[in-house]
C-alpha cells in the first residue's frame, strides 16, 4: 500500500466528492494502488495474469439509510467523519494480452478516528492512504461498513433506481421479489461479511438473508437470478433458498447486467458431499472385518429393490439420504417443467434431429 502524494491546492480542507478526491491525488498513482490491492483479493480470479491498464467506467453514490446519519454513520462506537459517501465503482481491467474484465468494487473514504478504526480492524480492506489538508485518510473497500451493507438491502426493499455518475444513460436498479416481504419481516437485520465465499462477496443479514455481491461482472442476467426467480415466483418450489431480490445495471439501454442477488439464508452444517465422505469413512470401519456379500442387489426404477438387512445396518443414513436426494432432484425437474409463457423456461418438443445431434 502506497501513501499518495498530497496536492493541497486542489482541495478545500477535505474532498467533497469522488471526482475531487481522485483528481487531488492523481488518477495514475491511485490506479497503481487499486491494481496492487485487486491482485490480493480472494475474489480476484486472475491472480496469475498481469494487469496492464485500469479504467473507471462509472460509479454510483449510495444514499443514506433510514436511521443512519449520512454525515456520521457509526463503525463500532466510532462515528465516520466522511464527507464522501460510499459508492459502487465499475472498473475495467485490461490484461497484457489485451483481454478485459469488469469488476465491481465498493469504495469508501474515512479520516480521523474512523480511519484509525479501519486500520485496526480491517487492514486488508485498505487500498491507499491519502493525505489532505484536513488530515490523512484511507481509501478502502466499503463492504466492511454497516451503513453500506444496509444501503444495499434498502435499495432492494424500496425497488430503487439510481443514476450512475458521469454516465446519464447508465442506471442501477434494485428489485425485491414477491417473496421478499414474508422472509424479510420487520425487525432490524444487522449485516456481516460471510467467510465462505471465494469468487464474490456474501453479506449476511441476521439469520434470514444473504446477498451475493458479484465482483467480476459478465454482461446479461445471472443464471442464478433467472432460475431462482422462476422457481420462487412461478413454480413456487419450496426446496431451494428462496429468491428475494436482485440489483442490476443497464448501459445505454443494452442488456442488463446482474450485480447482486438476494436469497433466503438456509442454515446448514456443511454440504452433502462432505457429509457423504464422512459417512463413507464410518462405513469402511464398520465393514472392515465383515465378509463380502454373495450377491449385491441392483436398484431399479421398475419397483422396490430388496436391500439386505446387513447392508442397511452398515450403510447407516446414507441410503435414505441418497433416496431423498434423488427425490428432490426429480421434484426440481418437475418444478422447472411448470407451464409458463416465459420462453426461457418453456418446454421444447423432442424431435428426430435432437436424437441424431452429436
């Protein structure tokens, strides 16, 4: 992390917006800081590729949330003394081979005691240290701030639309699903950053909601959003985490790009793969000294298969779990076959050409 050089003549005590803040310290030096910081983030999947150029495509300032003072939202027991609100930035990263990626990075800037708290509690979030007439401040990833996390949730709840700065034809839209209200409820839902996500950033609200903030953006609607919306709002399939809302950006009237997805949070103790692996270890221990069976039954969809009692005994819960997994998979496919006028999910007739296609 580099300490950026100060340019006091460009400032009046403290920068009042992002363009002034960046202009005061020079875009090129900040590009170097941002590039260095990006390469160390766990969600940055191109760590082996060298970044040649960085370009800010657009940004959007997030409005203050109800119940939070826009001038001094708290971090722990220390108020923020910002004058520059947190914002979502869209960065075009060009690699040395000429290929580009677009990343979504939330920026925040703090000075004084709030900056000290960021240094102490979230040092890995800091992108650069910037000096101003009003004192030294830090530029950092805004996801560590509770007011930022609450602002994202509030945008979805209010079905909000925001214009992106310097790009009048680019808009950010947030939409709740029909299931949002019932799951959201009315109480406070404090947010925290999830620890398991690798390719994106997950924000968990209370015990009921999880928002996936996409980092590397790909044009078009995210398939998770498209399928989740259909299963929740059209098929009313109850065996998935309910789809609760989305955020997207639209550039000059073109196809929208998903930037975040909100779902119900399903509490769990791990995944099915790890559970079966754990069960397999117990199975091998149980049958290590047992003679091999003379005949192994073959399962069939045509009727019930008689499972030897000894096999049922040693297999524990695994056979029942495998049967339930098959049942849920079948139910999911039936749900996806729900009659609809949505062309993305309409059933298509099987024709002879389909059978002969490679």
